[in-house]
């Protein structure tokens, strides 16, 4: 902190040691491998379409330009040797990408040029990219598509300083490029070459010059040597669209400060040491061009920053249904997750959307008739609560009537009887929260946890999440790809730890079953510092962890558990008080007699009422109602919080009267 205060007093920020990001070059950068394959594949499809006439020229030009744009990031990371710890891997990727981006110079020459830019940022002719960043604005439309042409001049000016092999490769590539153009002209195929490559390459150069060079550097007077914190800038706001669109170059300042960090880790590096960068007066600008200093950045972020993207997300309000009501809903899609599990997406009609809105962590009840008998099964919603999508995951249970039917026979176009969302598992969302959420899931317990994590990361943009997920093996892990995608998208705020009990190749410290000792070791921070805990999985794991956390001093109001299967009432069947109950359901009062030992729900169903229920074991909350008058006691409660109980709410499957008369309202 002394260095930070010293800088504010006038010390040159370029002399202040950089914060340690903790980021290292990976053995192999899989995101680079992915976009490399995407870029090459897209270019191949575009070339084929151009040669066969399968697509109009404008479409093939757009596809090829997009592929070249993407391949520039491969070239860029290769030039900093951040694709792999093996040098030859970087060179191999760089040479292939260079051929597509601009075959006028070799990969080694480009690396020399680009590193010169880093050393001499904004320093006139010494900076190869000053041709763009220092251009008068009226010349920009002409300079953008010619971004790489001054590179040739830069190489020629330094030809005596460069290795002979590099120069031979550069001149060889340039000669090959010229020969291809001349050959295409002489054979009458110049237009084909133009559509396949020449025009798309100039379009890509225009966008690259604009996004990767001009936006980060324009109108900044400081050079890299004078002030490395103000020689380039971060462009903040709208990260949900700018970060993927610019391939993280909206955090270009991080790249200049830590050039070896892979592109997909820029945001994580900034978040880790944000205050340290602010104390060094880092150059910041909003997505719409407003310059920010450290003070205005904090205020902007609080009021606008993460809360005002182009399409802001808001805290979901939940269902408008006053109680769980059943509707016939078509199945939109059935997608296999593992050999014994599926994701089932429902096509909720527009007029029911408000009733099927939900909060993350809630569930729906499926009613299904088999052999004339109706069964009810609860399934947690796994989609983000603000997405508008309604989906559940079903894992086959040995002897399970509905789960076997769903996995084996259910298909798109079928219909199911579905009750509106219920349940109290999940966070109280706040857009301004800066929480640390830890979630623990076992097996299919990932379904509500996935919804919670997806929603919290999207809405609480300063919140971070740690997920411990236990399974037997990778083959039995539901939503494995979705979790990997989430990690890439929220690399700075999400950590997923896979713990497997029956996979010998899994790291030894991550094998076994989830318990408090394992979580304490892997979390590496005080359990009591976590703002919210969410536990869902096998009952033994969930309840044991809950007890262990409480023993470790974690306040019980920070720990939320979800059980898929309740425990049937074990109380004395002759206990309780016989009572006359007035049950309000759908605005109508019904009088039912409750025998000694019966629950309110049992009496209601015996009286012919269509009262909402599902698990009958106190775990789901579907049968929640409010005791308006009289008294009742619950045998067990796994879903209502203390405030709801104090307000008079009960789980009617577990509630027995303790007064001779009472009124219960399901509405």
C-alpha cells in the first residue's frame, strides 16, 4: 500500500511494481485450440461455398473475414508464447494463423513487430501501430484496411537486425502471395481469389485495426516507458457482449501490463487486483467513450457499470401463481446428458409464462398417470431464472416409474401435466451484491445448483461462485459441457471443482466423496467468510455437511439445503388433536375433519380437495399453506425458513392440528 500512496503523491507509476496476477502460461491453451479450429473450419466452409456458388458472395466474404479476425487472436497469443509452455507449439500455431491473417510477412517478423509495439506504445514512428492509433480521424477509414502494410516498411527498416532465416521466410511468403495474385489474374480467377481471400482479409484488417488498435490506444499521450498504466486502456461496461466480441481486448491494458497472460484470462487478472490498478491511475473508459478515473470508476460501477449493459438483467420476480396449479405443457426438446439422464425443455405457452416464471433453485412437479394411478415427481429447474427457458433434468432411478418412462420414451411433441414452480431453495438476489457463494452438489443435485450459479453470475456481476460437484466419473456427470462453458465465460468469478469417487485417472486429491475436510482443504479460506452455502445431493451428504458447517461456526441462516426426497412422518399416528379445519383453496372455503394423528394434507385429500402436494416428506414445499387461525405443529421441515414459520406458514403434509379448530389458506 505504501507504493500506491507514493504514486498518488507523484511517483512515476511505471516504476511501481506490478501486482501479481497469479496467472501462468498453460501447458496448452484449449480456448485457443478451439477458436483455431473454428477459424480454420469456417474459412474452409466459406471457400467451398465461394467455389461452388452455394452462398452469395457477400456471405462468403463475411464468413472468411470472421475467420481471419478470430485467427488473429491465435496469432497474437502465439507471438507472446502464451498458447503453450512449449515454444514450438506457439510457433506452429502462429505460422498457420499468420498465413491467413497476412502472408506478407513471416510469423517471426510479426512477433518482432508486435513486441516493438509493446515496448514503444504511442511513441511515434518507433511504434509500428502508431500508423493507426495516432492517425487523424478523417484518415481512419483509409488506414484501417491498410493496417498491416506499414509492417512491411518496419521490417525493411530493421532488416539488418533480424535473423537471416526470418528474412528469407518473410520474403518467400511475400513472393508467394504476389505469385498467387498474378497467377489468378492470368488464369481469369482473380475475382474468385478476391471473394475467397483478398476482400475478406481487408475487411478483417479494418475491424482488427479498429477494435484491437485504435479503441485501446487512441488519444493517449503517454508512452509505455512514461506510464505503462496510461499507454493503453480498459473499456468497461457491456462486458457480456464486448468481451466475447472483442475476444477480451476490451481489457487491453491488462494485456500490455502482463503480455504473457492468455487472452481469456485478462478479465480474471483485472478482477484479482482491481484496486491495485486503480491506485496506479489506470486508464479507463466506458463502452460509450466516457473517460473514468479511480473515483469516478467506483461510482460509475456502483450506479451504472455492471447494472447497465445493453440488455440489462433484472432480479426475476418469480411465479404469479398464488399456489401450485397444474397445466398441460408440451415438451419442446429432449436432450441426453449422460447414458441415464436427459434434459427436458418445456414449451410453456405465452399466456402461462408469468405463472411459470421462477426463482433460481425452485422446482416443478410432474403429474403422470400409470395404470390408472397418478404419481407426482419433483424436478428442479436447471435454467437461469432470467432466461425465460423452462427445463429440468431427469436421471433414471432403478424402478422409477416416471424417470424410466422419461429417459426411454419421452420425446418432443409429447405433453406433460406440470404444476407451477414452488420451493424456497436459492439466494435472495441483489444486483449490487459482492458475495462469495459456495455450492455443493452430488449427482443430480446439480440441477437446482446450476440454476442458482447461472443466475447469480449473470445478475450479481460482482459475485463469485465456487462449486464442488461430486460424481462417480466423468461419464456420469450431468451438464459437464455446460459447466465448462460457464468457467470460460466467467473465468474470473467461477471455480468448478469436480470430485469423483470411481475414476482412477482423476487427481488423487479430488478423488473420494465430498465431506467437510475435503471442502476445507480445497476452499483454502475460512468457511465462515462465505456469504451463502447451497447444498443439494444425497440426503446423507447434504445433512452431514449441514451439521458440519454449523459445528464449524457457520451461521445457520447462511446455509441452505435441498433434499429431493423427504422423510415420511415418523410421529405417533395417534398423536395430535382431532380438529375441524376450514381449508381455503382457489378462493373457496372447504370444511374437512382432521382425525387425530392425520396431517392437514391427508385430511384435505380424503375430503376430495385437489390440494397441491408432491413429495409428502417435507422436502419440496409444494404443499405450503398459511395457518390463519388456530395452531398446528410440523413433524419436520426441510424447506421453510424461520421467517416463514414465524409468519404462520406450514408444510401441510407435515402439519397436524394442536387446536380443535383451525383455518388454513393455500392461496
